[in-house]
């Protein structure tokens, strides 16, 4: 194991140990005997990975593999049958990352790898659904706030429409003067004047 890989392994291990300190929260998800199996599996993998980092000869026994397989069974059972809460999600993803690397180097059990992939798929799928729900909630809240807010431009549009209904003219437009309608008497008077002019011309 090179220095970069060992550094990542140490970070991963530290996260797992930190999460395992919150026993009361973990008991809401895991039974006491399950937590004991999880800790035992961690001790087994840590001991063997440390030896591997020092280039020492190490081989996982059949019992070691069964213990680790039992831990992956626990995580699979929880992922399938219980709603995932933040602490169980974080423990699951970090623990299974360590388990995957241990199995790749020492365990070499296809059933362990299969369990890991199944659990990771369930947890990440649930995280995607939760993210989608939270996004929808945020959008709904935004939509509610928008329905209670009328933009100033819309207020101006309403005012303009009201002014058109009342027959007023918008600013910037010119009113076209209406042609004055002549009365019948005025039309008759003008007609007589025209006839007189014609008579005078003939004379």
C-alpha cells in the first residue's frame, strides 16, 4: 500500500470510528448484537490492513471473511427494511468503502462485493429521491411566494388596460380630432348658396 492509499485508508477509518461513538443514535437503527458484529468486523479489517500497509504477510481466514460478510448482511437488511437516517447512511457508506478495499486486497469474496454494491445502490438511490423531494419542496415554497407577489410591471399593465376601458389616451399618443357632423339646416343653406353662385355666373 503506497502513502497516498494509506492516507485515504486512515481518513476512511477515522470517519468510521468517529461515527461509532454516537452509540445512542446508532441504537435507533441497529440492535446491540449488530453493533457488536460491526465493531468486530472493523477490528478484523483494521488489523489486517495495517499489516498490509507495512508490507507484512497477512491472510484473511475463513472466519474473518464470514465475520465481514455478516456485517454486509446487516447493512443490507437495514437498507432494505428501514428508512435511512443521516448517521446510518454515513456509517454505511464509509464502512462499506473500507470493506470493499479490504475484500479487494484480502477477502476476495464475490458475495461480499455483491452485498456492498446492492447496499450502495439502495442508499444512493434513496439519497437521490430525498434530494429530489427537498428540491420540489423548495420549488413549491417559491411558487407560493410568487403567487402572493404581483410584479410592478404587471400593475402598470393593469392600469393601462383600465385607462383604455375608460376611453382615455395613453401618454405619447395624439388624439385624432373627429369630423364635425353637419346639421340638416346647415346642409340646406350651403346648397342654396351654391345654386345662387351658379345663377350669377350664367348672367
